[in-house]
C-alpha cells in the first residue's frame, strides 16, 4: 500500500510510470489523509499490511507523515525510502535544484521534523534539516516522477 501526498504523483503511479504495481495507491490530499485513514479498517487495510508514505520533501510533508504514523501507531507505516533516495541523489548530483519555501514554516512542522526524519541515515537527516530549516528549500514529490519519466523516455521505453 502506498500513500502519496499529491494528486499528480498519485495519477502517475496509478498509470504505471514507476513500472511497479501496488495493491493499493491512496491519494492522501495533504493533511486530509489524517482523518481519512480512520476508515482504513473498513476499506480492508489491516494493521499487518505494509504501508508506505511518499510526500514532498518539506517540513509540511514530513509533518503529515509524522502525524499519520503517530495517530495510527498500530499500523506499520514507513517512508517510501526508494523514492526519497532517488530525489536526493538527483539533488546531490545537481540535476535538480530545490525550490524556496514560500510562507512561514509552522511551529508544529518544525518541532516534529527530527522525529519524522529518523528513517534516514544521520548524514541525510542533517542535510534535509539544513536544506529545509536553514536554507528554507523544499523539493516536491513530483520531482521523482519527472526524473523517472525523463529517464524512461530517454531510454526509448515509452
């Protein structure tokens, strides 16, 4: 089961852009997933199911993940690390430049960020905190979709 924060990413994953099929892909609609996930059991999602979350690389995206994981702690919810790693690899290789965060970072997002980043190794978590909190940058989750689509097209797969 894969939960994605944004609609464009949801549709691209549903249409097989990544070449991997999921039993279930859920469009989280940002913060709406927190309330909507209360219906998980009614829809057949079990506490024993493997659930992965993929959102924007920004304080808000990680705060959504943290709240989802905290409020539904009986479920096995983890970050979709493969997707985050691909985005960060592109940023480190300068293929992709982070955008600037517009507006103010909410205090709650700032507070939970270290906990939300615990699945990353220490070096990557530190890099992400600096990027988001000090440099006020973010990377939308669509960056991975765009990079994957470009690679597929350049290899003549589509």
